[in-house]
C-alpha cells in the first residue's frame, strides 16, 4: 500500500524543506535589518518577505490537503507532478515578492492555477469513486 | 479501503473551497479599500475581514486533523457530518466578523463546540482501539 | 492497519490539545490587557504571547506532515516519541516566550532539532522504500 503514497510523501517532505528555506530567509532579513521578534513590521523589504512567508505558510496545509486527496483518489504521479510544479511556483513567488510586490503576481496566479488543477483532480477522483460504489 | 475515507476527503475539498472563498473576500476588500500587500492594516472593516480569514486559516489544519482522526478511528459518517456543520459555522463566523467583532462570537463558540465533539470522537475511537488491541 | 497509525493519531490529538491551550492563553491575555480582536498589537507581553501562538500555529501542519511521513515510512514508535518531545519543546517555547523573547530561543532550537530528526527519519524511510521497490 505504501507505494500508493510514496510520491505524495516525498513531495510533502519537499514542501516542508521549502518552508524551512523560507523561514531561514526571514531570519536572515530579521538579522540584516535588526528586527527582533515579536516585532513584525519594518522597512518595506522586510514586510514583503515577512508576508511572502506568511502567505506560503497559510497555503501549505491547503496545498497538502489537495495533493493527497488528488493523489489518492485520482492519480498519484499526476498529483505529485502538480505538487512539484506548485512548489517551484511558490519559490518564484517568494523570490519575486522579495524584489517587489508586483513580481509576486505572476507566480501567484500560476500557483493558484496549479491548485485549481489539484481541486479538479480531487473532485473527478471522488466523483468516479462515488459513482462506482453507489 | 478508499470508501473508509471518501467522505472525509470530500469534506476536506469542501474546506479548501471555503478557504478559497475567504481568500477571495479579502482580495475584494483589499481592492475596495485600495490596500495593497504587504500592508495588512487599514480601516476596521478591512482589519476585521483580514483577521477573520487569518483565524480560519489557523484553524484549518487543526480542524482537518480532528476530522480525519475522528473519522478513521471512530465513525466516518458522523465525523464528516460534524465537518460540514463546522464549515457552516465557520462561514457564519466569517460573515458575522465582516459585520462586527461581536457577531463573530456566536458562530465562534459554536464551531469550538463542534471541534470539541470531534476531539471526543477521536479520543473515544483511539481508546477503544488501544483497549481492544492490548 | 489502524495499529500502524494509532500512535501517530494519538500524538496528533495531543498536538491539537496543545494548540487549544495556547489559544486559551492568548484569549486570557486579551482579556487581561483589554485588547479585543481584530487588534493584534499591544504591550510587549501581549505581542510576545501573540507571536508565540502564531509561530506554533505556523509550525503545526509542518510538524504533523513530518510526524506522519516519518511514522508511516520509517518507524511509528520512534516518530511518535519524537512527536511528544517536540510538543514538550513547544510548550517550553511558549512559556519561555511569555517571559521574554530571549527565553524562547533554547526551546526553539531544540524543537527545530527534533523536526530535523523527523526529516531525517522521513528521508531514510522513503529512500529505503524506493530502493526496495525499484
């Protein structure tokens, strides 16, 4: 049974490593601008990177939920592939947001598109399951 | 085995769609009040809706954890039913918070009650499992 | 099959109960300092406890992801043990942060170390799985 979730688990670990990378970037900027916790405001560069990380953290459980439902009920390899693309888009989002608020928009729309594909895969997979069983 | 988690997966996708609805509301209010990211402060109406969404995001993984443990170890249909009620309470919470901070309280207490039921179902399910197996 | 995930589910419920404890602490401090939502700023004591809870919430889904991948692909008892240690470190982090920003550091580094062990367990487990199957 584990082979049905091994790729999903691998993408999950990759997603955690990406969140760790984002967290390290925030810590680096905190030190650079001397902004110690619990303070979360500062120069625009810091506020952008702080929001970038907060946004990625907020979407982390949403992404994993869809990755797993899509992977289990629809197609593991396809879901895991979408997962890797999503993580790449999130990396571009973070790097873009570091530069300017405008540069986050392209990767943001793209990552939302990947989530929509995962929602579609999940819904189709669940629908097929219910139709077959009832 | 998939039939043991199909309803839980369905509620999970519904929860994601609700989070998407909340996110779209925040974007709508950002445009209405011309508050571009990374700014998160503004008029009370905006700050309320921003906090409403942040609170729902914070409880999203907590809710899913309980939904799944309760559904797998106790009773899938009961857990999924509680899940749908919780999502409805969260919708009322969000709409109430948009109107005033006071109006969030009723649905907030109600949604906390539903989470307590899911905690109870999880604990009873796990206890029965451990008693049976040891 | 449930016995392979019963301990992971138990630690998951414990993690939820810990988050509930943190949330109650924030509510208590909100009442003490008369800081009603949606306001999130106030005296340093309140801002520290608010950030402590926000940080624990942010790491909650990351921790659960690693707990489950490590527990399923590597060793359930070992992963669950790490999970309990992590929850204890998070409790110390929260209590330390309540006192001063400096006192959060020790438990923060320790909890990060536990997450690194869970990442290691996950990676080794997945690697062994892929080597065995291909």
